[in-house]
C-alpha cells in the first residue's frame, strides 16, 4: 500500500472541507472496497477521509409524511438486514443486504459506500432503481436512475457525500441474485417491485450499470405472475461477457431470476 | 507516523505506526499477537478475523488507525488463563482443525455467532462461516464443534 494522510472529521462540513483542500482524497466508511484496492496498489490517494465517525447519518426511519423508508448512508449491511423497519416494510431489501459478502464484510460495508462506488456487480443499485430511491447528499438529491451513470461512475461531484437514501415501499417485491460462487457478487441480480398500477424490474450485475426492463415491466403490469414472462426474450447484446459468464448466459439468468423473483414476491 | 491507541484483549495499548499499517499487521508485528493470521490478503478467507467493538471483522481490511479507541479481542484473548474458551474446547474435542491456519478466524467467527444467535441451526452456522475458508477439514468437524457449544 502506498502511504497517505488520514483524517477523521466529526462533521459533514469538515469532511467536505477536506475533500476540497486535499490533493487527491478518497472517502472511507467501511473500507472493504477501498482497503483491498489500496493493498493492490490500484489507487494512490494522497489523503483518506474517514467519515465513519460522523453523527446523524446512520439511522433508519419511516418518514411519516410520504411513507418512505429513510436509511442513513453509514448504515451497515448488517444494520439494514436486521432493521425491524426494513424487515417489516421492504423485507426484500433486508434480504438483499443480508446476501452481500459475508458476515464480517456486512458489519463494515455501508449502503452509502456501496452506492457511491457503483460496482456494476453490486446488489444495492437494483434495489435503488426498483424502489424509486432518492439519493440525498450534502449538496442535493438524485433520482436513482439518474444517479448511476456507468461502471463505477455516479453523478456525485468530488466533494459530495451521500447522507441518506429514501425508498418507496412497494406492495410486493423480491430480489433474486445468481451469486458468483467465489466472490459472492451478483452475476445477475434482479429486483422486482410491484406498485398499485406499475411494476419496476431492475437488473444489476449483467451490464455496465443497473438497467430496467421495460418489456418485462409491461408484461408484469398486465399480469403479475411468472407465466406472463414465458414468451419474454432477453437480448444478450450489451450484457457483460467475462470469465464468470457469457452475455448469452447472463441473458438466460436474467429471465430465470426474474421468474423466481415474481414467484417469491407472490408468496 | 501516527500514534494509535486501542484496547487489545483487555489491555490499553499504543504504538507509533505508519498510517498505512493494517490492523492485522499492527496486532502481529507491533503487539506480537501472531495468532491472527494473514491468509488470502484479499478479504475472503477469514484467517484474520478478530473482534472489534463486539463484531467479528477482517483485520486485513482495516487500518490500525480505523481501530483507534476501539476494543479489540484476538484469539489470544479468549482463554481465561489456562481455561480454554468453550469454543476452543469444542474444536479440540471434535478434531475441527488440521493445519490450524484458518482456526483462529473460525473460532473468532464462531464466538461472534454464538453471541448474536442463541440457537443457530446447521444452516445458520454454515451461512455465518461464509467468510471463513478451510482447505484441510472439509468443514464437517468445524460445524460439529460449533453445534456442540450451542
């Protein structure tokens, strides 16, 4: 690991100040993406800004005004998966968090860190898009679909820090992930959410970033059951092809995962 | 260089270290607690698992400075003098180790599991050990040992 300076700001303002004044800073919360990256010398930040001590951005609550779930960005995957509020209102989201990495990783990894990193194989992006999420930062708000720009690229500016993420509560939802047996990342991850008059289907792990499937959404809005998807054909063009899976295999996995997700949502 | 302070196995310790020192290296090199092992160095194998403020964590993926003021327990901190921890005894009695390299991490993960889940099923135990890899035993006796303590 190359060396760096280390800071532990107590407030968002202090953190933003550091992000602006340091030469080439990186934010750390849980660190289980950044530290492995540094160990492999794939990054060389001049300064690390540890935001894990900042108060007020790790709570989970139910907003009374618009009935959305508010999850503080420093909430660990462990916290989200065990939160009564999440389990009671969006159990599929709690399940998603419980499937990230392993228990030790889940204690440290945070939703803010995962979302800001925008790994194309991460789980959260599918949930954020299907649950109409709003990503709130010290500087503004983003709709989930506008937030994820490309592989490891988001709309965040360099000194912007995610503080909260807001989620709609669907009538029914489910997340199905075809897990890479070694890394645990999503080779394909499908999040389906049913609302009063619409369905949102989001896919992670299969493309350079999370995407929706409008044809599947139309079919499921007409009739929300796995049978509606029998004739659905999924294009492999544009999907990731790598040592784990070909784009054709991913296209196949999307369909089977989506049908599984609908069955689970209906249970 | 920075002075880092934490509590390790009940003892307040401090040391001048390079900021890019990993917690596992701080424990092994500065504290001479070599029971915690570096296996894969890529956050997968769990040989480096210790407890930090009551949570099992991978010390190869944490900087020592991130552990400032925190309470760390390593494998050396489990036994009470000569009296082994129940999980250690169960591992011994059930032949749950061969080379022993993964064992400290397995034991630390297991101790955390038993603190968080009062009656884990086989399934719960296997899922909890997702972050601990063993190349020798095939896991059967590890599961058996943990079940014995339940």
